[in-house]
C-alpha cells in the first residue's frame, strides 16, 4: 500500500503491540477513550467487548473494518455495520478451550462426577461443543439444548428443549450469545421459573453473558439454598451485585476464557482480519494457532491446570476492582 493504514486498537489486547507497525499507524487506546472524534479518520478498529460499535461511534467515519478480539459480537451493531459497508470479523473459537477448562475445573472441584452425573450444555456453538466434547471424553452423559441448530436441521447430537435439560441435568452450563428481539432471544433466558425446574443441589454455570440469567431472580433463588451458582459473567458489569457474588459458590471477574493460548489466538485472528481486508502481511510469530482437539484431557490434568477459588478470593476481596482484575490477569495455560 502507498499509505499506511490507520488503526485504533484497544490497549488491553495482549501480544498486539509492534506487530502491525510495518504497514500501519497504530494508536493503542483505553477502551473508554475510543470516541467518535478519535475514530473518524481511522481505517480499522481492533476492539474487545467494552467498545460499542455502531452508529454512535462510527457514523461519518472512514472505518472499513472492525475486528474484535473476542468470540462474542453483541457489542457490535452487525446490521448497521453491514448496511454501511463496514466489515466485521471476530475471533471465533479462540478462547473455547479456556472456557472448557474453566467449566470442567469448577465442576470437578464442586463434586460433579462425570462418570455418574449428567451435564446440560445450553448453546452448542464454538464453546459449548468443546465443553460437551470434553465431557464425552471424560465419560459424562451430556444433554444439549440449541433451538437454532435444531431448527436448522443439524443432527450431530440429539437436541433437547431447555426444560428437558434443566429437569434432567445435575449441572447446566450456558454458552449462548446475548440476543434480544428475535425468536431465540437469550436475554433473561433463565429466570425464576427456569431455576425452579432444576434438581436440588444442581450446579448452574454462566460463562456466556451476564444477561442470559436474570441475576435478580438468581439471587432470590440462591437464598433458598437449593442449588449452586458458578458465575463468571454478570449483569451490569463491572458494577456487579455484591450480594449475588457472596451467594455464589464460585465468583470470577469474566475471565473464563483467559488462557494464554486463547489470548494469543484472539490476537492472531484480529491481525489476520487486518491482513485479509487490506492485503498486507504482519508479524504473527510466536502466536498460538488454531485449537487442534482435546487429546489427553483428563480430570487430573484439568484440576491441576486451574483453581477457580483463587480468582474467587481475589474478586471477593476487591469487587470494585473488577476491571483491574481482568486487565492484570495472569493468563493460565490450557491443560
């Protein structure tokens, strides 16, 4: 290219600095400082979930590409971007093994026995399918709920209703996107009615989006002591409900996918989006490649690789430092 690309990048994205400077002028900016004025002359944005990308930020700008170093895209107005000629790329599957590590570690450390107990997986996409695959490898009976996939005719697994999964499973883990105003909207997918369907002593894990479970209803349910809550994603982040935090068995600051390999994959995929869109080559040396499968997964290796109670203790000591705990997180290695 005759002229360098102008890129605004979230300064909290790890392993990114210095990799695109041969082809781009890159400004690394705190997400709360990414403003309409700042991006109006940019060619591309590289963001995380904290940056809302839609008309309010991008109207009238020269941005042609938004690359998010995350799996989720509910922070991006996909329809508006499409209608205004802005390409959007995400980091699909990047942190899925890290989330599977988190889910299975909290399950195994809270008395779940995959040889005897049943796991419900709600959402069978990039993350849910790996969580289920690890369960199958551990000898677990896995129930799957994913209405869009069932309606689309997928036959890779037997798809059940949400009520069936809630009634039968000893633990339920959620891995859906956050959607509203559609046939399969997941906003408050689980409220008091759904929580009351659970077995006594069941474990409920939300490592998807906070709003998938109605946190107010969850808090009231937990006060009755019937089930266990594992919460990594919260409504109103970073201003989480402190009473709900205390009631949860495991409470972590949205770090389920924070593995070293997952973060490297996400950064690699954001860089690859820039390369593809602008026809350039950047430095991707040393960054983890695509996930290649769960060979060698065992209960022992999972438990040895991560202890969620350390992160729970850290959040309970300093809940007001939710964002700081995420920003300074010591990325764990995947098992």
